[in-house]
C-alpha cells in the first residue's frame, strides 16, 4: 500500500510540474492577445487607407499621403502574416494577399474564375503610371470586408504554441522566396521594409517564450534573439532592393533563424503538426528539416499516390525506365528522351517520335526533382506522377502501346515476375499490373532528387566559399532579374512557397523561332488545351514553370526547344518576353518591361545556374536488363536504340 501511495504521489507531483510548466511558462494566452491586438491594428490601418484613397484628388501631396497610408497597412499586415497565413492559407491566398492574376477554382464542377483581390492588387494599382482611383477604392473596400470576416473567425479560434513556431518557420520561407524577391510587392518593391516588419513581429512574439526557453535551453534562447537582432539591424543598414545581398542574408540570418526556431520548439517540448495527425497524413515540407536547402526539406511521397517507395520498387522502376520492351517496337524506352547523361533530357528541341515519324509535340524536360509538383506535363494535365506514364505508353508518337500488351510482354520474363513479386508482395497474384508498373516507374523517377549542388552546399555551410560570379548571379536571380518570382527557391521551379502544394504555369510569349526581326508566337496553346475545364483565355500559351536546376545540362530550352543556349534564354527575358519582342500576348504573366541587364549580369546569372548542377549518383544505367527467352527481346538495347 505504501508503494501505491508513493507512486500516486509521484504521478501527482509530475502532473503538477507539467501543468505549472505549460500554464505558467508557455505564454499561449499572451500570444493570442497580441495576435488579436495586431489583427485589430491591421483593420484600423485599412480603414485609414480607405479614407485616404477616397480623399485622393490627384495632387502630389494627396498621393504622398496615400502612399504613407498604404505602407502603414502593409506593415500592419506583415505583423500578423506569419500567423494568419499559416492558420488560414486559402482565405489569405484568395482574398488577402494572393498574386494579382486570375485563377480557376479547381474544385468547381465547371470553369469558375477567381479574380485577383487583396494587397498585391493594391500594390500594382498604387504604382501604375496613372492611378485608377475607382479601382483602388473598390479594391480597398473589398479587402476590408474580407479581412473583417476572417478576423471574426480568427478571434474565436484557439491559438496553440506550435502555431507560433511553425507559422514563424513558414514565414521565414516566405520571406526568402516571396519577400526579398519582390513577389509580394510587384509595383512598389517595398520588399525589404516588409521583411523588417515581419521579422520584428516574430521577434516580439518570440520574446514571450524567452523566460521558459532560458530555463530549458539558454543557449538556444540567446541565439534566437541574437539572430533576430542582427537580421533586423542588417535590414536597417541595407534597404536598397537592387544591391541587397540576398545570399548573405539567407546564409547568415534566414537559415539560422529557421534552424533555431525549430530547436526552440523542440527544447520546449512543443508538438509539431505531423505529431497531431494520423501517421498516414502526408506533408509537402519536412517539419523537422533545419535548413531551407537541406536534401530532405521537401517530401517526395506527398506528391505520389504510392507513399514511401521501397528500394526494391525503385530498382524495379529503374529497370523498366531503361527497358525498350515497354514500347510497341521494342526500340524505345523512357531513357530515349530522358537520357541520364543529359540530366534526363535528350539535347533535341523536340524528341524523335516513334519510328522516326517526325517529332513529339514538346521539348523533353529534365526528370531531376520532377516529382516535386502537384501537376505534370507542360500543360499540367495530370495530377499524380503515377498517372503520367499512361500518356507516354499510349501516345502514338512515344511508345504507341497499351498496358495489356506490356503486362503480357513482361509476364514472359520469369525474372521480371520475380522482381514484381519482390517489390509488391502485398499485391499477390496482381504483382504485375498497370498500378504496379506505374508505381515502380514513379518510385524511380521520384528517387532522382538533386539538392547537393555547390550552391546548396554553400548555403548549408558545407562549403566556405563560392565564386563571386555565382553570388552575384543568385542576387540578380532573386532580385533585379526577377527570375525567383516564378522559379521559386529552393526547387527553382514553379512549386509555390511557403507550403509547396501547388504548381504554377506562366504565359511568357515564347516565339516559334529564334528570329527576333520577324517574331511569330508559337502556336502551342499549352495549359489551355491541357484540360477542358481549364479553357480560360488567360491560360492560352501558358506552360508549367520548370526548374532551372541542372539547366546547364538541359539545352535546348522552353517547351518548344527554341533557344539553344542560356544566353538566348536570358536575352528573351531581358527584352520582356514575347510582348517585349513585339508580339501580341494579351495575358502574358511575365512583366513586359526590359530588365536592362548588362553583359556582366547576364554572365553572372549563367554562373549561378551552373552552380545548381548536381547529377552525382543519379546517372548510372543498369548493367543488364531482365532476361527473356524470346530472341528479339533477349537482344534489346539498354535504354533503347533511339
């Protein structure tokens, strides 16, 4: 009995200690009160902006007052962005701070257009050559209404400690990819003051946790506040958008804050979102990653139907990828158009078609990191990686085959049958089937991950030096050249930060030929023809934003392979895309204004792109393919003959 009472006393004391720690040391209530206060301040700033915009009379003084009111609203929003965007990303994206471009409501049964709303729309209106007062007043009033509705909900919802820490880490990603690049401020380029405001707000909130963190992990508490203090001081001293050293800021401040915030969360014993969800729930980002450029920052299985592929499935997929037995004539494989030596492209403007009957419709993109997308093909017609292969298998210009024939062919190889049973033991008699073929191929393609380039290693602190041209190139890419506003870090593709759950396409106005004196818009309608329910006029000539990682190896470029060198590609962007060439591209999403890049700046951009090259351990072909008794199949060429 004494043992029982002693045990009971110990349990009660432990419960009291835990209760005291959580209720007295973790400032959840104060966090919520501050958030509600800042939310109210944002609403007040919008009321002031509405009043100032209504009073605008076109004079210089009125415009100055309008600018001041607008920037106060931006600062007020940046103080809450790390929480409001984390807590209700869909509402923020659609109504508060989405890109100033129309989109489609994907969940609607028919074509439903969502017109752009919010701060980024206001930013463009404010800094147009002629200010449209009626449009500005209407947009501000609409924003007020949306913020009021969202604020009413936000004030009632509970706020947890993990919301602060995870919201902070997602905001740090946002500051890198959407903040200091100018994406969030397309008209004003007010990016650096915005970044300062966001960091100051997160620092203020982090200080609420300092007492508890000091007792638990004093070194972490000190480093966290030091990083904030030094980052804000750096911004105070470097406010010029064109010359801001983004790589230094990333390496010295954003990434250390990203890591130390995680350390603080772990030190305080605060759970992460994945720990609160069923184990089968998948997330695009790794909540335990300590660097925005770490190899495990993104999680491939989020983008796949078949979660966590096994090594046996990857190896089987590799054999299938290089096996021409999947094509009708037994001479073409996936590697025909996606050659590992060329970073899984083929060096052609458009790949050779089946039986040399012309070419396929588009250029072969790299497969490295291709898994990190929520839609596939240039026209985004496929949702899941596993479903992409059916289009290749049945395409008359590619494999010109069908799964029934492929299954029958592979079934004649005892070695293949054994490999499928080993890779998919749970499938039993259906180990060789359309789903398992697609799963194996996608497992191999998903394994082609390339995040260990010299640039990645430098950002992670594994290399101490980087060529000055590469550093200048990154700063141009993420700044003046505006590449990073479509090719988002760290994939440098169209996978949208900070949550990385959506892939973007862009209308660039790509010409049919390289002739700049008599340019003609390429006839390919891209996304407009990808899906019937996406036949919106603004998707005409819109194509998926592919990665610039390994682009030094993947010439020629663009969906039609029109440009043979990176110099030509950069020149196209420097001129302002198709519109800059004089073409009629009514829905071009690329800014039509010239970038005015110097010859040196163009070379620096190419140097940076070259530093993103990483194919180590990814280019090996199989030594042999599974055997067949059929003489024709037994002699097939690894990777196909053409």
